[in-house]
């Protein structure tokens, strides 16, 4: 049997091979959406990537018959360590041919690195963090992913489980047509919420984007601080988020609720830029992408409700109801035909309970895996 050679990624050329490795793997896969190469180059570069402000890691390539047949990262998040003290290291960017020997060699390289760093558990995939692209798709392979979600072959689940990984947690994606018919009681409930003294619903203002992002993040950290795996954003991650919102946010479908002029809840919707990215095959310079997106984003008829949060002390007041109802009212009027609500972690019982009362379909499941690192 031909052996698998594992190569640590050190040079600019090797990082390019790391980024472009999936193209051959997904050559005949209709639902894979290529990433933009220029963004990946910056993201995985230790000298430029925002993750490396608060983490460290290494990238590996698997080579066989002089061909690149797999890749993986192994990394440590210092902020996660400060919050959880759980001796976890992480893996991500996992792509692999359908070969257990290759997968095992990649996993072992990641494990060896993390053990050298004193870690007792490996968990992933996270590429790199909890709010980047995460998980292995284990259900829902017959549709394209929405923006910032992934697609992978069904056999990835087997590769991980045969290598001794077990489920850590699942994340769900829901979808529906944007002309959904909501129960009239929800609109009556919305009116009651917004007629309370001091409450006001408004759209986000892209002309004051920096201020709006600061508001969103403040609410987000309050709302999500107890969610599974939550790690606060750093300043440079906020800057990256700001640039992303400038390109992809839909102001007509993104809202902030204020109480006596103080923001207490938000909902954020993004154009599904994957519709355009799929056509580009990853090869476009940054300004070229912006020039393409801005005039064509109105042609995109799918969007993702990617984040929603209510400050902790204002929960259980029905503040999410105005978001759902206003999105359902406005989306069809501005040309949208389909929406995704994602990702929802399986232990977020309040949100899952709410979604049971909406005409949405659970259509994709992403799984995080974990493994104890034997001494």
C-alpha cells in the first residue's frame, strides 16, 4: 500500500496549494461553492490573518503519488483557553479524498501538534473559529450551501467516526420560501410588542456602519455569552465583520429594536453571495468582486438570517417576533424567493421551540466532532 506523506505548510506556494486543493476534489460536485482565493490567502497567512492575533496553529497537506490528496489545520485559540480552561485544541479546513489511510494520517498530524502544545482534546472542524465556517455536513447534501456555510461529501462523517471521533454538538440550518404565510396571531403579537412604551423598531443604517456594528456586537455578546463555544470578537475580527456587512448586509431586512433609544435586540440578514461566488470559481481580485456584487446583488433571490440576539435582561418579551414578521412581510416585496435561518445549535431550546411554530424546514445538519487525546 502506498504511504501518505504529511507536509507542514510553510511557504507562500504551499499555502496556495492548501487553498486550491479542494478544486480537484469537488470537480464533479454540483453543490460545492468555491471560496474566493484572495480572501483565503489573507485569512490563513500567520502574518495577516485575524485569527493569529489570538491564536496559533499549523496547516498540513497530505501527498500521495506526488499529488495533494488532503489538508487539515491544527490550532489553538488563546481566548477560548482563557474562558473555558478545557484543554481543547482544534482542527479545521478538513478536506480529504475518500481514503481512511489518508484521513488518519491527517488527523494524526493534527493530534501530534496539539499534544505537543499540552492539549487533551481535539475538536472541530472550525476554520478557524466558532463564527467562521464550521462543522461537517452530515445531512442535507442535495442543495447548495448559503453564504458562510460549507458543503462536503457524505463520506467525511465516516472518515471521522472510523478514526475514533464522536459527536460533540450539532448545528441546524432551516429554510423556507420567503412568501411564507405566518399565523395572524404573530402579527398581533408584534403590534403588542412595539406598542409598549419606549419600544421602537428600525432598519440598520449602512451609512453609519461602524456605529451599527458596535451596537450589534454589544447585543451579540450579551445574548450569546452562554451559547455553546462562544468566544468574543477581537477588534480586527470586528473590522473584518464590518467590511463583510458593507458588501452583504440587506438593510431592508436587518433590524434593531430600541427601548427608550437604547438598542436591546437585533436581526441581521445577508445576501446569499454564494449565488455569485459559484460562478466565479474562486478567481477574482477583491475590487473585482465588489464591482460585480454591488450592481448584481439585487439579482440574488436568496438570503440568510445569520444572526439574531436579544440582550439578556430583555429576553422572554417576544422581541424576536417583530423580526420574523417584518422579514416575512418585506422579503417578497424586494424580490427574494427563499431564505435560510442558520446556524442554530442543538441546545438552543428557546430558539428551536420558536422555529417549531414557523413554517420552516430543517434541511441541513452540521456536526462538530471531538476526540480525547490519549497520552
